[in-house]
């Protein structure tokens, strides 16, 4: 763990390096159930093109919010959740354009739109999600949620 924290620049600047720089400390704290450390986790100080890997911040935010919730800091946990489920960001939107039929992307965009009060946009994403799963032989909880929203 300390070795990862000591990195100042990762070579090569790759997806694998980005993942290791955020996932190792996140998993280390969560798997040890060290909630105080998890709540204090921040983005690594290494010089890195983080804008190319926006999901890295989500890993840290998830770890931070879980640690905050487990230590009783509900306000910090809610703040992290509000940030991560806010309106679709550029990276979310670009994923939806590049890969329009990804289950989790559609579901996440629908939840984000619903959470930000944009019911029409949420309806569009939930409709696409239900359509995507039209021939599924099982029903996932996310799909039940989408159908319930559309039934309103």
C-alpha cells in the first residue's frame, strides 16, 4: 500500500496504471473494513492524466462514501452519492453515444436524470433499458425499477 502511495508519476500512463493507483488503496481499506481510512481516502497525488479516466474518481468517491457511512458521517456519504448520481457528466454522455446499448450506462443515466428531476429524460433512458431487455429470460432489479418508473 505504501509503495503505491509513493508513486509520483506512473509509466506508462495507461488504464492499468490508473486502475492500480486508485483500486489498490480503495480495496485495501474496504477489504480490511478500515472505515476511517476509507472515509479519508482521496485521489492519488501522482501526476497522471486523470481526465482520461473519469471512473477513477468514482472509485475513490464510492470508497469515501462507504467509509463515511460506516463511521456515522451520513452527511458526507450523502454528499458523495449526490455528486456521483448527479446529472449525466460529459464522460457518461460520451459513453452513451459511443456505446448506446450498455445496460449499466442506460440505467445510470436514467437514475441520474430521475435524481436531478428530469423525468422526461429519465423516461427516455428507462424506455431504452426496457427495450434492450425485451428478450431477457430473467428480470433484474434494475429492470423492475425501470418498469415501475414507466408505469407511473
